C-alpha cells in the first residue's frame, strides 16, 4: 500500500491514453516521471514533473503536455482536480474518499504498514560497531551501533535481504597492549602490588575480572612462562572476555549481529591460501599493483614519513586521490591490505551491496576502500560508507565527566542504564549521522514537546488512552483493527483530520526514500511530524467539542475517529519499530 505509487500508476495510465489517442507520441521513456509531495502543501496533495521531463522527447512545449495531462487525469475517480502552474508543473488534489481509504489500508496492514519492495530481495551487508575489542563500548560507539541497527531495520522493511555484521579487530598492536594489560591484572589477582598502571597500557577497571579469571584458571603457571608462551593464552582469553562484554553492552540496546568476522581469520599474507594473500594475488593478477614511491602528503609532514619504494595499489584508477600502500616499511602489510581482503570476502559471500558504518575519524579512508571494492569486483560491487560524528554528553547544559570504570570515557552502558534503551535509541537518530549530536541527560528525560522521544511516545500513549476510554463508553463495540477497518469514514471531513491522513499516507514513500538514501534519521523526523499532527488534532478537539474523538451520542462519528487515531498509532509503532524503540501504551 503506497499512495504515491498508486497515483503514479494513474498518471502512467493517463500518459498511455494520451499516447494512444495521438496527443502524445508513443514510445516515451517514462522512467524519470515522478510523483511527490509539493513543496508548498497549499498547492495540492501531489505534484508531478511529467510534462517537464517528457517535453524534449515529445518535442512539445511542457505547458502543452501539462494541459493535456490535467484535462485527462481528472477523469480518474481518485483525482479531484489538476492545476497547471508556471511552464508546466502539475499539482493534483486527491479525492477525499481516496484519502479516507488510506485509514482502512493502514488498519488492514497493521504494523506492516510501510513495508516496501524497493530492495527486491537483494542481499546487502551492513557492518556496524566493529569496535576494537580492547574495552567497554563508549558513547561514540553507541551512536554508530544504533545508526547501523536502525539502518538494517529500515532496509529490511524496504525489502532487502540484510546481514548484520561485526568486524572484530583482533589482530595488531592494540591486542598486544590488551594482553599485556590483562597480564598485569592477572599478577594483581595473584596478590602482587602492581602500583600505577604504566603508560601505554589500558588502565580501566574492566580488566580486573579478566585478570581474576586467568588466575582462577591458570593459577601461577603463567608467571613462570616466557612472554612468547603466555601472550597467546592471555590474548585469546582477553579477546573472548572483551567480546562477551561488547555483546552484553549491545544487547542492552537490543542489538544483535548475525555475523562476527575475525580479522585474524584473514590470515597473514605469507600464509599459503590465506584470504589476505588471495586478495593481494587477485589485485596482482588484475595488474593493479606496482612498486613505487608516493608523493609526500599535503599539509604538515608526518615525522616518520620517508620517500621509499612500496607495494602500491592503483587506487586512482577507481576514483581515489592517490595510489595507496599495501606494505609498511618493515615489510608487514598495512591495515588497508587487511581491509581489502575483508571486503573481498564479503563480496565472495554474495554481497554486491555493502554498507560500512564508521567513526568520525575515518572520513579520509572512504575513497580508498570504495576504490578497492570497485577493483576487486570489476565495478559490480558497491560500498557506501556512513560516518557517525561525535556525541557530546551534557547534564543540564554542563559537560559530563568521564567514567571511572573505563578510565578514559563515558561508556555506552552508563548512558543506557541512566535513561533507558528507548530514549538512547531515539535520541541518537534525531540528527543526520554526519552531523554532531549533543545528548543532555536532563533534557532527554523531560516530559515536554521539546523532547522528541517523549513527544512521539506521548502521541502513541494518548491514542491508547482514548481507545481504552472508548472501550468503557462503548462496552459492546468491537474496537479491533479488523472491525475499525470496516467503519464508515465519511465523518472524517475536517481539514485537520484530512491533513493527518495525508501525512500518515506518506509513510510508505518515506520508508522507500530513506532506505534508498541509507538515512534512518528521516524516520525519526517523520515520526515527530506525525506526532505533531496528532497532537494538533487533539488540541483542536479541546477548543471545539465537535472534533473530540469520543461522542457517546454519535457512535458512527466516534468509530470513524477511533479508526483514524488507531491508524496513526499503528503508523507510529511501525516507524518506532524501524528505530528499535518500543511504542508505549501509557506514560509513567
């Protein structure tokens, strides 16, 4: 059910009629003909660019095409009027019966309202969070986790076959530091006074349980081992403990990945048959590697930069600014080489469409990864990278101090435990992902219209309250969705009621557009607008008793209005479901 798709079908039938009648030439390409909300709602319900985009093909003036369309399309029962503006813009007003029928459609669809098929069942891999397993997740990870999860929900609703993936960065120097930090806590658990945590190691208290677990399992046996012997043991135990902590933190946000991919699973480039070696060999076979010297970086010169021959990938052939190194000066491969191997593995698993959600400091890495995906897939694969900017925490306007537990930052769990999962999830989506976000603990708990999560939840709770009251006033009435869908809706004739229906009817289009642009924040914006429309109708009823939802002496009017607001509640619930937020039935 999609009002805009239905009207586009009416428009295409109109164009077919005009072509078959000779008013327009046949064989026109209609792919770019769109229907969408007009920029100014006072101009109508739907606007179309048909005359403008067909003029060149038809070798006609846009205005002449627009006049012909306007004259013909009004014969359709769903179109009340058509007006031509300017050089050929067409604004359509829809029949009120068609608008009222949207309420029935929502009630019949339930929370599946807005389900779309723009994805066509195509597989898409959404990789998000992917925090280094070196400690608890902080509030910056929180935003990326929620954004990625909401995006996966959105794509799923839009008809994609979505895989949610977490890339475990369990190789490299940070894991060595983690293991040595855990070993220090192991010694502490055995009774040693370790003093201050040395600079360069992780100081957080979260490693104390890891040290105790090592002591419980191994006793003092690790103490007598050489580092080369105890390091792999402690490393494995530490990674397992950190990933258990991360999974637990994510579960507090109701985030669950289907795939956890280990960086160590890529192997080393010198291992025969390793995924890293295969990726490098593939680029070599394609003639995309060479040994060369990169130009010095622009801006301030890094202290460790030197002109030296390196193994380079021809990234500039695929849209990057410069070619990229795959080996460090010590002969080991760069992180970029490992990321190339990882994305090749994704592609070979059947994911032509990939979305990565990264932190604010990774913007400069985007072009090289997109170039690599194009190269590996012969331009068949695509990678969209979404950057999540930083979150600043405040309490009543004052910056929040760091967490004692982490030693460095405010943890995700600190935030969730204080304000609740639903509040955190909604508020993290009230800004576009690439815009900075301020999160004030006091403001997000306010019960006011200035708090978007309260405003939307309050709309849903208010509707549930009205339906409960109606059940008391009409104890014999069937207020199920199925029964309300059969109600005579002709009583819905006030401008505010029709405006609310029109806003609600735009939800399926919103889902499609947000999914195609990979922008789940659009859903949060829409829900605030829909909630505002409902609250406006509620307030209008307070001023004008005739517009109240319940009239005990007018059961027909009451049932029509209950059908309307129940449809609004279902739409709110469907949108909140995309955001991963539970719609509440009463406010406490």
